[in-house]
């Protein structure tokens, strides 16, 4: 399995799978809010919903670890790095994201979140010598960012949402930092073990924060519980695969695929929520993002960086 994960085919196929799974979260989160009766702006309930989702996701990975390793508990010396990863990649990213969503638009959120790929590409060379910054990588990110702008129909940041935009940007910094920390933490460690316990830590912290914020959820809705379980599975599967990919490939090469999440999210929202989706903007956005991903990957091949 490790041999396959190191291949270029695995990087492409599994990165696409992860972004597709995360894309399904957009419509299902909306459906989940409806089933659980989460009102617009109820940040406490949103954080509690997210916390339950990620904590359950961490629990779902534990049996796989037990079968694979016979031990699902990190070593004492591994616990702190994993907790830091959970604090940044899960708790921090989604805490600031949900705060920001209450003070800014969906278009602003998508545009700012897309900056995570830029930040990862720019910061990766500072921490990993094999992940060099090149002109083609920068051009690839710019093309991909252009695709995000197109899917949001040229949306631009507005000054009256400054606080919300700042919160979403902090969330984006957490996402980019999480990719880099994840690559560092998985060195010499089992990616599944890292994934499970960072989700448990981050999800637990979000749940406690949501409860202290006054958030409450009604678990009597079977539809709501089913949606929550699906979202937990999505997180368990996507984070497990993503963490493994970051372990074996340059962070810039993998993170650029996250530009596809808004495209998948918009498409699936259209199919599941009857929103307009079959638009020329969607096709143009997909072409631009695909070209950007190709440029980032061609850079690695042309420079002979190989696989980590």
C-alpha cells in the first residue's frame, strides 16, 4: 500500500477523491442544519454540529487502526504533536470559518479559502527542502485562483464584511498550516493514527466550545443523524487519505487540489438542492483549475523532484 501511495497515479486519483468527498459536505451541511433546526447565525449550534462530526470521524478510524496495528493509542511522545495538529487543522480552521461565515458572504468565503493553496505553496519551501518554489507553481496557483473567481461569477471582497473576511482568512491560514504540520507530524508515524487522534482532539474541542457558546442539537431526527454519520464518514475517509498523501508527496503538489472543492461543492449543491449548476462558469472554472493543477505538477516533474 505504501508503494502505491508514493506513485503519481495515487497522488492524482486520491487527491481528486478527497476533494470530491469534501465537496459533498457543502450540500449535506445545509441539509443537516435543516434537519437539526440550526438557525442562521447560531454559531454555537454550528460549532457543536462540526465538533460532533469530526469527533465521530475520529472514532470511525479507530477500528481500522486496531485491525491494522492492534493498538489505537499514540505513544506518549507522539501525543503532543498530534494534539497540536488537531488544534490547528480541525478546531482552529473550522472555529474561525464558522465565525467568519456569520459576517461575510459565501462568495467571499470561497475566494479567501482558495488562498490556502497559495499559502501552502509559498510556505512549503521554508520547511521542506524538496518542495521548491518555482514560477510555474505560482502561475498554477494563479490560474486555479482564477477558476475560483469564475465559479463565484467574478465575486470580489467587500469592505463591509471586513471582520468576517479576516476570520475566514485566519481559518485559511490554519488550513495551510495544518497541511504543513500534518506532513511534519506523519514523518515516522502512522497516518491513520495521526488522523484519528487529531480529529478526536479537534472535534472534542469544537464540541465543548459549541456547548459553552449555547449551541444545542436535536438528535431525535433520524434524517439528521444519518446526515451527520455521512459527514463523519466523509471526514474520516478524506482526512485519512489526505494525511497519507501529505506524508508521501510534496505539500504544494497535494494542496493545490483543494481548489477543486468549491467546484465540486457548487455542482453537488445544484444536483442535491436544485440550485443552478449547469452554467458556462462551472466549465470554465474547472478548466482553469485543472490547468493550474497541471502546472504545479509539471513543475515537480520538470525539476526532477520525484516523490518524498
